C-alpha cells in the first residue's frame, strides 16, 4: 500500500514539474496539508 510519504513526494514532484494555475496550486496545497508533514 502506498503511504502518505509516497504521495507527498508525488504531489511535490507534480508541483515542481509543471506550471500550475493558481487554483491547481491551491488544490495541491490542500492535498499536502491533508497528508501532513513527513515523519522522517
């Protein structure tokens, strides 16, 4: 099963790899908040 750390890395990769609209950036920020901070 994929954990929150994996998904956090994937979301950050998308955020860094693409030019996002303001709305998409806000959506990614909400996703990152739900995933929480990495525990490593």
